[in-house]
């Protein structure tokens, strides 16, 4: 009996060590949330503020998904994403307002412009072999200049569709039931009934995810993969189920499920699948791990690099459309400093500055940490320059922790 207990404890310890970075990130996120929940007298996690947090940080999280792929290829970064956001929002104004095209066509053309811009930069980086820092620095200047040429220094209002994508929520199909928001969540006279469609979708999503996790476990069992104990699996799946439904309850007590959250979740699922379950994803990691070895193994490194930056351009376009809708307009100063927030989110989320290490989920957690820091300090009335110092220190400590944990691992292996 004692031997069995010791074996279980050893397995748990081994799993924690193996996933140390992920657990540390989640722990850090929870601690930061707890601190600001206390210091803001409960304002941080009020349903309406949680909904605002999603809207305020959605475009940075979208950029972080693309940026982490760039970093995976060998520590490369894209300095042009903020300018691309501005360029795409200005292009949207050109297509929909100046040229009078339907908003859906303008959005499609805006996405195409972002993709073409990413392909332009990918060509210089992958095939001409100009360092990504130089190419994207040039892109930052070029696309910002084009943005100002299109707008001529003016701020141009955009059609309602852009605003709906960035700010509106799905309709409540069950609004006739009229269930009042519980007192502990708080409500106003203008908004005092739960958004039941959000709760229903959250329940379906959590059930689908738990079933997917179980099917994945069964599939791995067929091939005799090393698996966590059934008790640990049930605890993990149960925790995920509860977390999703609590989150949907919080959204239901605010404005419901935002369209932008649906877009964000779809992007996270797609890019997590690509990076973890496809040949293309393995090639990205291989390129970042050792470019020469990857090339000798048959990886078309130039093509991989090209499409990673083309993809970054596309996701910058998505972020540009969302941000334009958030502002309700195309602005000459849109996207300023976005590249730094996206890069910081990736490194805080565990991406290695040398490439080959990092995950989409980690980048999202890093972006949430930055977003909660911004929101919490703003609620507390902390000056902007102090906020910059705090965010800089968090970034520095995150990278220092990454280097320290890798050095400890290397020492043990030696």
C-alpha cells in the first residue's frame, strides 16, 4: 500500500515538474486576479468588468497568437503589427466609406490586404534572408505612412457591422424566461436578467470539451501512451467543466456572449490544433529548435518562414478590424505600441527568446496577465508611467524565470 502511494506521489511530482511553466503561469494569473480583486474592492471580477476586459484585450490576444508563431521560428518578432492594424482599419474606411462598398466586402478586402502585407514581409525574410527585425521595422514605417496617406490625418467613422463584431453580443434566444441575475453578481435596473443563451452555450461547450478530453484519453490508451491516473483526469476535466460554466454565468450576468469572444476562441482552437497536432506545426517548432537540422530533415524552412509571416499579416488584419470596431472608426494613431504588448504577452506566456519553445495557450495567458495588470491598476487610479514600470518588471521577471528554469533543467540533465 505504501509503495502504491509513493508511486502515485512520484507521478504527480513528475507531472508538476514537466508542466512547471504552465502551472506557474496559471498560478501567477490567479494570484494577480486575487490581488486586484482585493485592492479594487471586488470591481475587477464584476461581470460587466470581465466583459470589458475581453473587449479591451481581444485584439492584443489575436496578435499574440500570430506573434508566438513568429517567435517559435527562432526568436523572430514582428514589429509591424501595430502599423498593420492601423493600415487595415484605414483600408476598411477607404473601401466602406470612401468607395461605398458593402461592409462585409470591405472586411474581406481588409483581411486580404493584411495577408498580402504579411506575404510581402515574409518574402524578404524567408527568401531574401533580410533579418525579420529589419524587415518588420521597415514595415512598421511603411504601413504607418500608408495609413496616414489614406486617412489624411482624419478620423473616419465606420459602418455598424464593424462595431457589432467588436462590441455586441449574441441575441438571447431564451429571453422570455426572464431569470433574474443573482444578488451576489449584482445587477442594474437596465440589466437585471441573465442572458440564458450564454449559459446554454457554455454548458454545451463544456460538455463537448470534456467528451473530447475523454475520447483523446481513450485514443491514447490504445497506443499505450503514458497517462495520468483516472482520478487526476476526472479532477482536471471537472475543473475545466466548472470553470467554463462559471465564466459563462459571469458573461450572462453582463451583456451575454460577445461575438469577439467567439472569434477569439475559434482562433485559439484552430492555432492550438495547428501547432500541436499537424505537420505544419511540428515544422515551425523544428525550424525554431535548429534550422539547419530541420532543413536536413526535409523541412522546407523558407516556405515555413514565409507562411508564418503571411499568417501574422492576416491575424493583424483581424485585429485591425476588431480594433476599428472598438474605436467605432479608423484613426491615424490606431495600433500604436500594440507590437510591444503582443511580444510581451508571448514572452510572459513562456515563449523562448531563442525560439522552438512556446504555446498559443501560454501566449493567451500572458496576454491576460498584461490585460488584468492594465485594468486593475487603472481601476486603482495608478498613474500610467507607474503602470509601464510594473509591466516592464513583470516581463523582465518572466524571462528571468524562463532562463532560470531552463538552466536548472540543463544542470539536471548534465
